[in-house]
């Protein structure tokens, strides 16, 4: 049986209908593989559109489009350095969620099956 982790506060009671919609929209945005890869790429630190595009083999215009959506959802934030803009994760909460989910999908399924037995 899956382990239930204790939470420090009742999350469901604190989530208004408006915030539930906002949260669902964030998860919808992260459901696109290109946007998810962009967010994961910014885990390492601020990156320019060109650097993200080159690393992920995407066009700069597509990266810019995705970044506009991610910015609107407060998943990434711009940081101006001279004439260039770099994008970073908005805050540590986003980094923790993404890092935890990456760790989760990279877990050994055989090890998980042994834990359930």
C-alpha cells in the first residue's frame, strides 16, 4: 500500500475555487513536453532564450512563445542582464515540485514493486 506522507497543514481546506483553477492551469501548462523541458532546463539557473533553444533543439520563437505562457503562470521569471533577458524558475516551490517529480519518474519500478510486497 502506498505510504501516506504527513502534511503540516490541511491543503484542501486552504485551496479556494479560484486557486484550484490557477493550480490546474499550472499543471496543464507543464503537461506540454516542451514547456516541461524548458522549466527543467531552468532548474540549473537562469538561461537565455537562445541557450534554452539550443539545449532543447527548439526554435527560439517557440521557446519565446512557451516562456510567455510560463511567465503568465508565474512558473518562470525574467531577469534582465544588459540587453539580454534570462529566465529562471519563479521560486523554490516550483524547483521542489519539478525536482521531486523528476526523481519520482526516475525511481526504479522494480524497487517500488518490492516495497509494495
